[in-house]
C-alpha cells in the first residue's frame, strides 16, 4: 500500500474522495492505520464553512476523534511514545506548533497556529494526511500519542480522546467536580453522557441531565450511566426540577454541551450561588448568545471556557475505559464507510429528518 484514500472537504458543503501518496517516514514521525474515526458535533460546522477559530484552510481532511494502529514509525518516535509498530493508539486532536506563546507555556491545545488534526491544517501539501477521514493519518513528531491495550476495542477507543477525555478535563479538571457537589448537564449528546460518567467517577451527586423530547433514548442512557435526575425540558420545568433535586440550592457545577445558545442561558438559571458554569460549546463566531449576566453578578458565578482534551485527561479517560464499568460503546448508533463520510456528517448536522443519531463513526476499511 503506497497511497491512502481520504475524504476531502474541497470547499464549504463539498466533499470528495481523493488519493494521496503515503509520506516518507523519518526517525521522529510516523503513520497510523486508522481503525475508526468519530464524527464530532463540530464537524458539520467545519464542513459547511462555519467560522470559529479562523478561516478553514480548504482543502482539508476532517476527523479528530482518532483510534488506530501504528503502521510505521521511526525509532526515535517509538522510543518517545513507548510504542511499536502494530500497537493500537489514540491520538489527540491538538499537537501545537511548539514555538508560539501558548505552546511554550504548555498549552498546546490553544496553539496560536492552530496545529491540530481534522480542522485547521490543509491537505494541499505533503504530508497531506492531517485528518482521520482517511485510511492513514500522518503522526507528527509533536503528536500526542497514547497506547491502549487490545482489550480496548476500536469502538471504545474512538470515544476516549475527544469524548471521554474532553469530559474529564471539562468536568473534573476545569469544573472541579468532587464528592457531594451537585452537577447539572445541559444536553445529553455524547459529551453530556461522557460528563455523567466523569461526574459519577468523581462522586458528585445529584447528577442531573437536561434534554428535549426527541432525546428520550439519550436521557434513558444517561440514567444507565449514573444520572440521578433526567429532565425533558419540553415537558417539565428544568429550574424547578433542579431546585427540587438540590433542596433549593441549585447546582454547584453546570456544563452546557447542548450546542445551542439557549443551552448556555438555561445553564445560568440552573446554577446556585457561587457555582461554576463550564462553557465548552462552540456556538459560532458570529452567533449572538443572549445571557442574563445579572445572574452571574448576584450569584457570583464563575464562567469558565473549556476547549479540547489534554494529555492528562486522556490518560485518565483510558483508565476509566479499561475498567469496563460503563457500556460506553452503546453510544455508537451509526457506522459509515469512508465513501459515505459526507452522509455521516450531514446526519450529525441534523439534515436527515427523523434521524437522531447519538455517536456516528466512520470505518475507513468498511
């Protein structure tokens, strides 16, 4: 095999299959044979040309929820990562340029040049393969590579980095969930469900999840993962439900992962005095998000942004996954072949009436 088939976004709302020469691998980089890639909730926006961190450098290959096996890797990289060719690994979304102010401060997820997989590096020039909607992925010398054992299936592995790893960082590290603290999660998608797992592992209680009428299967899954209270906000008042569950105190920690501006507003209404509100959602660079900021003032709330997983949170997520305590693979509801990647993205983007997928994945070898 000397080439890789990859699905390329050539311009907003246009995707096509292309074939690229596999790059030559030196002592410090590598090549991943992709087993599965998750379709992130942000992928439809990238596909459509939605701005967030800056203009998209089309043509580009989507895909940053990555699991696969080391196909080829130089000796220095193998030594650094503690892996061999054939090992199953997870690769993080971001790796950073290594030279900007954020990278020099150790905050590679906030790299000023936005060096990350599947969203901000064009495939126009070699080594091309900076996204996992592809048979192979280029492993940059600064990539964050995590070895997982073979008892962690690709279906579990694809959920580690940009789903459970995100939740660990957002709920535990940034939100400081801990024993006895109440947690309210707005949005029962993959990130909301992963947040339930992390909150449960932290000993938080009660754990409360808000969703819509169409989210009933997701709310049911939230209960299976450990949620104490689920609220269908189309049928019940979320504020009343949280007040009842907390004895009037409201939530100590709130996270909005609804993907809609109304979710952030709801989050403020569910927060108690002195609470922390974590906002990791990307609503769109030009989308106004109306918030009643008086609530922030009179309750002395802490509003914290959160972006991406990091090395520590992914390592913690791997430990959670390996205990096989939660049926996390049940989150995967749809699997597509590489040639159907555009359909997968459009489904996640809500373009198919009657389809409410939970987690969609792409198998490049299907």
